[in-house]
DNA sequence: AAGACGAAAGTGGTTGA
DNA sequence: TCAACAACTTTCGTCTT
């Protein structure tokens, strides 16, 4: 894993692609776009993916908001995943300057200029970040609610200056992680790493920092929340899902879950539930889908069946299933 | 040959002095 | 800042079917 490269790219040298397209050569998801030659080039291996692209950028330039408004031929749709929901505050309107005392005009103009610069720099930052977010959302199949919430929190983070010294990608990734968890549909760090190309330790670090600064409560993730996604990923029935959650509830009461990695516990519960419902999957299959090792599943599995006193039941069931095949 | 099991050594992160 | 520590992973050998 060339981690260094990703870091450099996150400095903004690279245009990130808004859709879920990946390089057919190396599977990487970021590309350089060269508008002059109309080429799209994989940022990792350099493969030219697209030639003779259409340049969608504006053919005109605008030097201030006024020109922008005048030259634009279409307005952006209103949505809260856009940085300002289409409403921007400005200090200076050309007519108003006449109302200001002559001796204050110079100062007034300076203020106007800086105000514009600030807004525009925030603009660029936000629109770039939001397109990265858009990419993650479609890649991970996240809900509208999560999308909106992350957008809101990101702006908050920018306002508090928390993005400084961190790459936008890592902040976005961290927020996605945080919000997914908050909404009870957690994704693992690994999944977000794969989707965003940001190292998972980096995501974790940023997550903790941002969460503290924005007063997002960091509750330990609960295993139940992972169950529905795991069962669907493995193609298991709703019955298995319900059974797994039932097992986890009981486990929680007996205090077996605390201190353990939630994904491991969830994986073991799914394994048990699958066996009990006669839809047995191998430990490896589950391990692979969930992103923990078989060993971990085994350990949790052993703990669960012992402490819940269902060891015999499970063994009987396994024998039964073996006889059938 | 494939799956389950577990021992042993290694890794990254947290905690407490 | 450092060492101890728990959870988890990797690796590998064994047993069963």
C-alpha cells in the first residue's frame, strides 16, 4: 500500500472523481484530469482512462460575485448539501459605497475585498470537500440523512478551523464514520478506508479529534447495529438477523460484549444465528465479509456459547446439519 | 482437500505513572 | 514519554470429515 502517495495527493494536486469509477488497471479511484488535453489519468499507475473528454467547466471567468451572477446562465439547485444553500452574505454592493463617509472608503473597500476572499476560499474548500463526500456517499450507499449531516458538520469543522493541517479527505472520512455511527448504521474503519483512500489510522485519529472538538459524543459502537448489514452482505435471511440480535441482547445483559471489538462480537452472533436457523456459513466466509479473522470469531463464538449456556444446542444443530449433507 | 480449532508470537492502541 | 497491558491478527500445526 503506497500510503505516502495518497498523502501528497490529498494536498489538492489531484482532482478526485465524483463517481464510483475505479481504474481498471490498479483499482484506484482518483484521477488527474487534464482539461487542456481532455485526458483522464489514473493517479496511481498513470493509465489514461479517458481521452477526448468534454470540458464541463465554464468558458467565462468572473472576478467578483456580481460578474458571476451576470455571466452565469443557470443557477445551482437549492440543497443543504451545498455549502451555503444558495444564500450568501456580502458586505459590499457597489451602490452602497456612496453612503460611506469618504475618509472611510478605503477601509470599507479593504473589508469588502477580504470578505470576498474569505468567502471564495471557503467556497473552494467546501465544494471540493462536498464532491468528495458525494463520492463516498454513493460508494458506500449511505442515506440522504447521513449525507446532509456530514455536510453540516463539515462546515462547522471548517468554521472552527479544524481542517487546518489535515487533509479534507480525512476529515470527510472521519465525519462519515462518526455520523454513520451516530445514526445507528455504523461502517467499519476498513470500509471507509477502502472507499476514501485515507489510511484507517488517520481516519481514527481525525475522528477522535473532530469528535472532541465538535462535542459529538463518542459512545462505543454496539454490535447489534452491525448485524443487519452483515446478514445482508452474506445473503442470510431476516430470521437469522433477528436471532443474532436476540443473542446479542442476551449477551449484553450478561456483560460479555463490553471491552470487545463490536464487529467481532457481531460476527460471532451472526455465525451462531446462522447455525441455529440452518443457514450455516463457514467461519471464513463470515470473517471475510465482516473484516475480522476467523480466530476472533472463534474466540467470541466460544465465549458466547459458554456464557449463554447454548453450547450443547449448537453442537446438536451442527451434527444435524452435517448429516443432511 | 476443506473446515474448524487453538497455541504462540507479533501488532497497534490505550492507560497510568 | 515510557512501559505494561488487553484485544486482535498472523501464522502455523493438528484434527476431523
